[in-house]
C-alpha cells in the first residue's frame, strides 16, 4: 500500500513514476508462472504480462530509432488490455534489467 518512486528510462531520459507496492494474492504465489512463448522471429511473448519482446538487431534499431550500442531487449508489441499497457509500456521501449539482472536477449526474461 505504500507509494514509491520508480525510475523508468524512456527515449534517453529518466522518468519518475509513482508506483503503489502491494502483495500478490496467495493463489498467484502458488500457481506456476506461465512460460513465455517463443515466436518464429526469436521474439518472446509474455502472455501473463501482455507484451512481446525481441532482440535488438539492425531491423529493430532502424524501426525504433535505437542507438548502435543499445543493450537489452526491445518491446515489439503490447496488448491493449494487458497489465503492460496499464503501466505505460509501449512498442520501442527497451528493457535492460529485470530484478537487478541484466537482460541481453529475449530468452533472459524467462
């Protein structure tokens, strides 16, 4: 229930977003997390989160105007009615870390 500030890197700038901390319901903690589905292009779809990520390659760099040395994975699709959209995730956003661990490929999100 406590509100904390979360720094989000978007388009070369850090945005500070207020986030309310809460616990997951007990049943969610007991259920196994759904495995991300791999797509033909090497993208990983995180169905429970409502978004898809892909590797940062030359095509992604051009499509999303990413810097040559950009590391991480790029968000390629966001379900309009999913949790990711509710939290402001958009195609072209780059994920560099998850739980303080570097993300270098879509498989790293597993």
